[in-house]
C-alpha cells in the first residue's frame, strides 16, 4: 500500500549531536527502510544548518544513518533562496562560514562578494582586532563593485568583523568608500537564513546559533540609526516558505517512486520548540486555512510570518496540487528541549524576553510552541506516526 504521509526530520538534536549519532536514529531508519535499504515513505531532512553544501550534508547523513541519502532529500536553511530569482542578478554580499560563494552560485546568484573580499578591498573598516589593523595607510580602493544586497547564510567566525562590515554596507548604500550625508532608509535588501537562537551540539547546554548573530546585528543597527533593520526574506525554520518547499520535495519523491496515493499528512520531528515545533504548527495553520478556501489568511498575511514573502514564492510549479491536509509536530527529548523546563504553565505571566527564543519578526503565540506529540526520541516518533497511520 503506497504511503499517504511523509516525514520532515530535523538533524541536530534529533539524528545527531554534533558529530555523534543519536542511537535511536539508526533504529528509526531501519523501520523506515525495506530489506534493500530503500525508504518506504518519503523523507526530507529539514535542517537550519547552512555552512555546507547539500551534497556534503547528504553524505554526512548517509554515513550516520546507514542508508543512501540524496541531496534532493536535504533542505538547508538557505535552500529556498533559489526561489528568490529577483535577486539572482544583483551584486550580493554573502556572510557566514563554509563554502558561502559556492552555495550562493548553486542557488542561482551570479555575482557575490564575501566579507573577506570586502575587508581586503577596504582594510580600514575592520578595526576591532588591533593585530589585524593595517600598519600603513592603504591606497584608495578602486574598481570594487557596489553591493546591492546582503545574504546572511549563517553565523560567521569573526562576529566583530561581519557586524562592522554589514553595518557599513547598509549605512553607505553598498559603497563603503563613499561618505553619505544621510543614512539611507529603507536600506539595501537583507535576506537572512536560519533564525535559531540556540542549537544543540555535544555540550550539555545549547550553543549560540545564527539567531543570536541576527539579534546583535538588529540591535546595533537600531542603536546607530534609531530605525528597525528590515528583512526582505527570513527563511529556514520556522518560515512557512521553508515548509512549503519541503512539502514540494516530499511530493516529488512520492512521484519518482511511483506511489500513486496523494500525500495527505506530514510529520515534522524536531527538538527545538521555538523553531521546529513553531514552524510545523504555523504551517499546519496555513494548511488548514488553505483548505478552508481562506487564502487571504495564508502565509502572505499571517501575523506569524511578518516578512514580505509572497504567495508567488510558494508556487513552486504551475498546477501545484495542494493535497496535504496537515503537518503534525513531534517533539523529541534528545536535543534542545527538556521536559517540563521550557514552557511555563501560566503563559500569560511569562514575557517574550524570557520565554520566546524565536525571531523578533515572528509574533509569539504560546500555542505554536506546543507540540502535537512529545516522545523520547526519533525512533519513538517514527513508531508513533506508523501507529497513527495504521502502517505496519
């Protein structure tokens, strides 16, 4: 019997902890695969990681799980940027670590400059680390292109350098060699991937994520200019654009396997209530609205998706068949989440600052961080979904 459901698996804290595989992950995928090691249901790996190529993440997952994972099954935080074609011809400053230039090019961006290239072109900009300051006054910079937008792929290594240079680009309208009389506003387009404040590695406590870097950037921009930093796009979990893209890939897998049953239900398994669970529940609300023919209540106008992403970005192909009816969230206890420690019983008395780890532009709704189900680990999550689907 062909499956009418699919899985969206987070990676860090669900399948791995840093470089260590969560023991339950291999057990889960033994259930999901047949005797020849082929998956019996469609699966997408939905991670907010972005400092690698999809092919590299697929190889890493294949080794960890003991079965073949293809790059087409992997969604990194920046993967939906391939839908934002209006920026692909512009000169974009890219920040993060890993192969940021190659990632940008594979997503369709034709002209990118890195933080390091900008720093080399304008040596007087990076002045925090005294050992990196130029010993002599450099000649004037010539021939460097005007930057037309900024892509924030993920947390960089030298935060002080990236924070300084990104602010310089925004304040100078893309030409840090110029002196402007007034601060330009609205500023250049900023596209940010991965809003996770925290993530779980081998340490006992969560580590800073890209959301922490964004918080620093927003605070500095507001302090310097008195105005809010605006985003042209916020993608990665919990953005609904990311979940719509995942749904599209799930359906592609089903078609390629020849499974005729339409995919009706998604099960999103994660360890972070503020991104994995919030995003799955937000998308579930979107699906319910769409099925009630209330498109006006969809992602474009949802108060929880306060970024100017339009329905056009979500229409991934003509004749898109929106058969999926629900996206159920399953929270595991092997990562960021600790039972009874994250969400207080009286949510009315809690403040956003102490509880809501989500991004500034996503309104806090306590119901969105409450998982449909809470289980111990990913193997239990798979068993739960099989039981709900009456799947042997």
